[in-house]
């Protein structure tokens, strides 16, 4: 799995990031399931996917913080 840099993620739209987040969460679930049943090929892959998910969530959080707050909100 190729490592994706945060700068590459910043170029994507919010919808693309949400899709990638969902895909990564599903992949983590499958890898954990494989590990629990003893079928994991590479235990290191879980760590890499989790880091990738963290990068995606970080970029999404940056965008949310940069967006102006809604007027009249509490």
C-alpha cells in the first residue's frame, strides 16, 4: 500500500475524503477480523491503515476549523 501524504489529501474534495475515510474504516475492520481468526498476512498493515485514516481525519478537521462558524450558532 502506497503511503499518501497529507498534501495529496488536501487536494481532494470533502466528498472524496469522506469516501476514503469509509473505505479505510472498512479495511481496518477486515484486517482486525483476519487477525482475530489468525489469517492476517501482515500485522503491520493494520498500523499503516490506521495512520492513513488519521491523516484523512486530520485534513477533514483542518477544513472544518478553517471554515467560518455559522452566524447565529451557539
